């Protein structure tokens, strides 16, 4: 069956109906919000194919505490559960659903929409990517599913989720990593920058283990992947090599991990330069997208 290819780049507001969060509190004034209803929690089910696989127990517990005090401030988005008449499947808001269960709620506010499978997957990707909740491996797997299951091109995926094509392409490359390395990224032991650095290495699994064991930066991982040894970060000042202080080195590592690029901080008495090195135009494009993205 042909699936109509619709762009969702405008975000979730059109599907959510621009619901006023202040009026949507569990057990209070839910009826005032058009299209929102309360549904017993036992009739709501998670979507087994949703993009996000990992939920922080600490985050869920923190949200549960907030729900106990203030209720659910925003309804979750659901659709009629396929094959389960009178029941509902989560499209967006699983963390709120999990937290509501922990908080002991018997029912929660939902917004019901008739959505097909491709819309459900796209909305799940958009919600999590916009809120920076998806792990890079979860994001890559979701893009792959859109392409393979729903016959989307990379350009169409990029358009629907509001990302650049190069971002989609670079993220998809992570799926070429061995399963052991993908697991390290999924569980937070490696960043996406580390994973990309060793993507084309002869033995990425061994390199991943070495990077984790030694706590190497992305730049050091790139050096290892090229067959060299990681060099100690140094700063040139007037022809004299100076070893950078620990704080500067830590800052370089944090920025490198966040951007997936080689970052160098040149500081002298609080004045200096921040250098970000890229190897391809795709990396530059992704960097520009991040720097110009609206908060």
C-alpha cells in the first residue's frame, strides 16, 4: 500500500492542536480543552516501534514527583491501538505515561488523533530529536526504519524532521558499526563522535574498548583509528610548546564529544581562540546547523 509522504517539519503543534498546557492538569479542568480527554492508564499502551529505547529511571522518577504535586501539565498524544478496540497506543509522551504510572495516577489526559504508521514514527522522531532525547543510535535506527520500511529518501527524512541531509546521512552511518560498538554508544560509554572516528577502522570493536578503558577524547580516537598514538594536547605560544592545564583539556574533550569534531582551545589569560576543525563539507554543514539552530 502506498503511504502518502507528508512533511512534519513544522513540528508537533499542528497535530497537538496547540493545546494550552496550563489548562491540561490531571483531575482538573481537562474538559475545558478541546479534543483532550482522560483515559484510564491501563487502556494506554506503549508503541513497541517508537524510536526511543532507553529511559532514564532518575528522569522518570523526577517527573513522577512533579506529577504527584502538580498533575500532568501536557496531554500525551495517542491513536486507537491497532487490533485492540477501545484501547490506545502512545504516539508521543511515553515518559509522561511511565511517570504517571509511578505517581499512582489511574487516568491521564490524552489527545487522540487518527494517524498511520509512518506518521507515528515521524512524530516520535521529531518529538525526541527536537527535545534532544534520542541517543544517536536510536536516532539512526529510526531514520533507517523510515527509509527501509516506508520507502523514504534521505532528503525526505531530513525535510520531515527539520534536519539537514548531511546530518541524516552521517547519523545513518552509525548503523554500519558492529553491534558491540553500537551498544557502547547506546549505553553512553562512547559518544557519536568517538563512534564516527572509528567507523572505518579495521577493528572498531578493539578500538572502542581501548577508548573506553583509557578515557580517550574524540581527537585521540581519530589518531588511533589512523594507526597513530594519541598525542598530549599542547599549545604553541611564541614558538614554545606549552602543556595545557587540566581545565582547558577537559573543556576541549567536552566540546569535541558534543560536536563530534576536533576542537582546540587557545587561551592566554582569559583571551584566546576556539578552533573547530572539520574534514568534510558535510561536517561543516552540520556544525553550521547546530550553531544557527533556534533554542
